[in-house]
C-alpha cells in the first residue's frame, strides 16, 4: 500500500543528501597466500554523448549500488532471511560480471561505507561450475581479518 | 495543436521505453537471472521473455498511436512493468523508475477514460513541476546543499564514477554551483504563472538533465523528463 502511495504521490527527494557509498573488498583463496583483501575500484570515465541513448554500463553500476544499499538495509534491520539472501546472491553475480571475476569459488566479499561506520561481510554462494544452481547458506559472522 | 503535442509526448515516452528495454535486455544477457522461484516468485527465463515481449508491444503502440487499441497495448505494457518489479526488486536509476511507472499509469487511464484524459495528463504535468520544486525545497533545507558540500560529495560517490571537468570548479565554486541549481529548481513553478518563461526554463531543464547524464550517467532521467515537456507546452503555452 505504501509503495502504491509513493508511486502516485512521489516524495521527490531527489539527491536530498548523499547516501551511503560503499567500498568493495574481495578475498579469494587463490588471490594470495596471505588472503589479502583487494579493493575493487571503478575508475571515473568520460561518457560519450551517444550513450545518452543507450547506456547499459551506468545502469548496471547503479543497479549494483542499489543492491548493495538494499542488502545493507536488510542486514542492519535483520529482516526476512530469504530476502537478504536474494540481494546477497544477486550482488555476487553482478559483482563477478562487473569486475570480471571468472571463478567466484571461495570468494569473500566485504562492503564498507566510506566513513567506515558500517561493514558487512559474506562468502559467495555461487558455484562456478553450476551457476544456475543457487543454494542457501547462512551468512557468517564478521571476519576479524578486515582491511585497514 | 494540443492533440499533436500529446502525440509527441506519447512518441517520446514510448521511445524512452524502447531505449530502457534495450538497456535492460543487455543486463539480462550479462548476468543469468536464474534465481529459483522461491526467492523471487518468478519462473526461470521469464524476465528475459517478458522483457523481450515489450519491444513488439512498444512498436505496436507507436503504430496504433491514434487507435482505440492503444489503451489495451498500454495496459499490457503497464502490467509487464509492474510484474518486472517482482524480480528487479530495487529502483533502476532511482526516482526515474517510479516516475516512469506513474506516467504509464496516467497514460493508461487517460486512454481508458478519454473523458478524463485532461485530468490524467494534467497530473503528469503537476508532478513534473513538483519534481523540480520539491527537490529544490528539500535541498535548500540542508546546510550541506547551501554550502556546496553535498554537491561535491555526490560527485565523489563511487556509484556514479562522476566525470566532472575540474576546469569548471576552478572558475566557479561548489557553493555557487549549488545555488545555481537550487535557484533553478525553486523558481521552476514560475512557469505556471508566466508561461513565456517555458522557453527559458525548458531548455535549461533539458541542459540540466543532459549534464546529469554526462557527469553522473543518468540517461534515463533525461528521456523520461524530456518526454513530458510537450505536455507542459500543450497546457501552458498553446
């Protein structure tokens, strides 16, 4: 009901304040012997005018960031577990594409807000051998080996 | 003239839908959308199939723009748009997807109840004006916007990978840029009082959305808002 109300009567709080922006770190079993965290960074890019017609790259990135915000919200609110898993798995799938991670086995993902106030960590659920086979797994507690 | 402008609005809106659908198809192609139904309530491959259907429907809507059939086609497109919320789950390009849905609903009802067509079109116009004005009100209340800090923060957010020419900031401060934006948004309703101002405000608004695309990559905002401008002209200028 609230969603319908917000569609018919939009609040128009467009860019009212900067929301949480996340830094993304990943750790894979084969990335280094010390299992160091690597930050995934999207460099700024010059957009071409023709992309005003067709711009799936930015759409994908914005969708990816929306997923991060939603997942963070679900984890913070400790809401319905299945919904949380949906966002986690969707996030992992898109992350692997955007950062060209071919083998997501044993992939650990850590999201941290720019100000360092909030950190979420989880292990990938994607089986690279059978990407169509998604399975549920409990989200583990925070790893102590966090990035600086 | 009014009918012609309403048709231009519909063409632009449907064109925007076509571009958005093509973008979304690219995303579906990139990442397999194969979550089990118990997660999403959506069967495997349905997202791709239902998104593909939208292309011929948009074409049909453009062909039958002046026909009674348009209402039926728009109804189908609206149903597909609503159903897609089930698996997309989060807004695409933020407020643009919500406004997109609102326009769909208004246009569908305008075709369903032709006698009340003006009311539904006027509601779209009202929301366009409010989208600028309320956004301005909400911003001006924050010290961060008045000082220019928030604008700078948005440009540094990783989600946008903003491409902002540094030369601009060397000549004009973020505080000044913020106030240009705030004054533009807050004064937008003046166009209702003085319709001649449309010829200044609409190009300025189009330029504002174009800059938003260039810097932040928000091309959907550009097309959705631009598509409504013929409606504004039809009601206030003609």
